[in-house]
């Protein structure tokens, strides 16, 4: 397996990725926005990648499209080898139903359907999806609330002098530092599950904070009680973690929640064996 890591400050490694392309390349996949950084790649860059490999498929995973607001699907010069994947697990809240779609050239999709399982979507998902699609007002309000909350959270982190990566998704990656383990464990004991990302490439001391609308999840009062106890029992040793906690609770109450999400790391693209015919270049999807 040949890996293509992201560049400095998690910049998309365009040149490095292009240099790995060969006649054996069969697939290039890019998550846009990326997880866990929330960074987005310009559509023109993705088109450049697709044009560079006319003999291979290029898959753009737009799982967080609603929070980003930009899509390559609207590009009038979209190559035939470009595919876009979407999920209803994020903004639509249907994660447990495992449903999404793949968009691309009609002729290419016809070929894909030949190898797709005839039972790749369950009956419960098919029954729930039409109702979810009809309630666009809820989706729009939810996304707008998350986007506002994301901005408030980033402003708070900036005020505290913490390094974070501007996000186009529904989460923010922040470097807490050496106290990240104790910070995560202390919040977990009080029902606040912050996602650890310190084992991902380039993410030493980092945690991922997911932003959710204020009307759902842990309420501000419960969080205040949790952190009042947190401050009482952990008055020393937490350092920067305590500062983050107080700022978030006082000015961002009710917006943080945690998710059990076994997502991949911060690498934008990597190569995997693609069978006897060659290799497939791929990136984390969610």
C-alpha cells in the first residue's frame, strides 16, 4: 500500500497525489469535506484530478455536503469518470438506516449497477427516506443552526489561543495538547463524549468537537452541573482543557455533543492493492 499524506496544515496534497498516478491506477477517492479536519477541496482541484486519470474512476465523498454548501455535481464540465457519493446519515439524521446514493454519468452508473448487490438498501430505510426528504424545512434549519454554532465555537477557540482548523463540516478539530487524554476521560465520566483524534496522522493532542443544534442533546443546565463538578474535582492538572471547557459551556452551551464514530484519519489519499490489474487510490470517506 502506498500512502499519500496531506500536506502542511492538512493541505490537500495535489502534486503528491498526481505523482502517484500510473497506468495501474483504477480508483481515486477524496472525502470533501475531510474528516477529521473539516477541510474542503476546491471543485477545480477535484476536476484536475479527474482529468488526470481518464482510465480510472474518481469518487468524491460529499457526506458533509449540507454543512459545506458546495458540490462538484453542479460543475458543467464534469468528466465521465467522476462519481459523487452522498449519505443521509449526517444532516438528515438517518445514520442507523445506512442509506445514501451514488451520482454520476448515466452510462457509468449502469455499469456500476451490474456489480451492486440487489438488496443493498433495507426496507426500513426506503420507508423512512421519503418522509425525511419531504421535511426540507427542518434540514435547512438544522444545518443553519449547526453552521452558526460552528462559527461561535471557532471564535471561542480563537479567543482562547487554541489551534484549530477552520471547518466546512459539522465538527471542529482542535489541538488541546498534552492534557487531551484526561480532558476526554473527565468529560466522558459526565456523559459528554468528545471524539479523540490524537492517534491520527498529524493530530497529536487533538480532539474533534461535533456541533449540534441547541434544541437537541445535552441541555445547558445539565452541562453546567457536569462542569461545576468537573472544576471541583479536577482543579489541578487539566490546564488548557479546563479553559476550553469553561469557555464552551459559558458561551456555547448545549451545542457540543460527542459521537461514537470510527472514522479514518487525516490522510487525504492513499493507495491500496487493486487486484492483479493494479492499485486503487483512495481517501477517507467519512
